[in-house]
């Protein structure tokens, strides 16, 4: 799998809703890593897609994350869905096309985060892989209702062709060099300390 290219990447944040997050393994880690991914996407002008699973019933994205998303300067796209996997919603592929106009699915690199690993993230990853996308799972920003649910979901997604990554690797791959205009801001973000493992 190739290094991430900021000009080909899309960050997809799946169902980080306030009512779901307390149910998953290490929610604080997922929240902080997701925040950092959004800030990195903003820094490197990578489009961000935010989804919510049946928000009328489950409710909105965690308020702090939603506020950060709403304040991004990079292009943002939103999808309210009822299908578990994003690819099962007819509006998802058009959003990816808008995020990266003219870029065929096999040229797109999807950085994937969200919950729950064994349901919506899994179905999204498998759907993206089936349509030719490159998928990189940011392990500390993906979770499910228990450690085993998460571990086995990650195993299944990687066996299908997804790669595991983390927010630091994502940032450094988007920068590629210390000479990148965004490197100092990347370095400052990482100096804020590691996300809590709780």
C-alpha cells in the first residue's frame, strides 16, 4: 500500500455520535484521535466526510467534535444515513466524488475512523475496498463495544485489504518532509502530548 498523499486523501469519520461513544472501548482515545485527524486534515487541506447513523433516533455527533468539524476551513461533507455501511447509502459515493473531483475510486485514499468497528466501520471499509478504494484505518480512532469486538473487526478489515495506521503516521505522510509549509503546525500538534489511552 502506498504512502498517503494529501492530494488523494479523504478523511471519513463514521458515526461519532454522543450516544454511541460511551458504549465503546476507550472512548476518550477515539475522541482525541478523531480531533487530531480533523485538525491534520484541515492543516493539509484534506476533505472531511462526517456521517451520522439515523441521527433522528440516535442523536448528533459528539458536540466538541461537531464544533471542530463546523469550524474547519478544508472542504467538509455530511451524510445522515440509515444503512450501516456508508457505501450502502446512495449519497455516499457522490460525496466522495465532490470531495475529490475527477479522481477515480482506485485513486482515492480513504483514512477511516469511527464507531462501531464491527458494524458501521466494517461495512464501510469492506464496501470501499470492493469499489477499488485504498483504505487506511486509524486504529486509535476506531472502536467498538468491547476490546474483542474491536480486535476481530480490525483483523477482518485488514485481511480484506485495509491497512492499519495512526494519526501521527497520517500527518507525517501528508507532510512528507520537514520542508512542508504545514510541518511546524504538525509538530506543534504532536507536542501537545499523546491522546489518553482511557
